């Protein structure tokens, strides 16, 4: 929800005032830049039920050790800060996923999550 909210805010500001024309990156705060394994660990923690994962890294193709979007323009121009940290976002992904897998009311879950996000 975070990127969608930020991009809609940017579009509204740009519509209101041409001075905001340009490109903006939307991404996590520095505190939420996780390595892939740590991100999976966080997902597993929120999923619960004693699930586990196995790192099967085989040396595969080269990838950069660290990739990060520079969100400084967005933050300085609009004073934007993410509403949810990565822990909260993963918690909500797991909540939605379990709801969907259990055949629950996904619409109700999404509405509740959106309302919670917008109250921040």
C-alpha cells in the first residue's frame, strides 16, 4: 500500500502545482533495507506454525550485494515518510495471504488493512 499511496500523493501534488513535476523513487527507509534471507526470516516469523526455509544458494549468477532506491527527493520535497516499517508490512502480507488461502473474506481483510493504513 505504501508505494500506491505515495504515488497517488505525488500525482495529486503534481496536478495542483507544476513545480512538483519530475520523477520520485518510493522505497523503504534505511532501517528497512534487509538482505533476502533476513526478509524470508521475517516472513517465517509472522507466518508462525513452525514453518522453516532452507537456503539453497548455489553460487548462481552474480547479483549486486546491495540495491536501494534513493527516496531523498520524495522525502525532502513532500516530507514523506513510510507509514509502516517492513515488519508491519510483512505482517499484513501474511495476514492477507492466510486469509486468501483459508478461503476467508479477502475484501474485508483488505478493507480493514487499508483503513488501518490510512489512520496512521
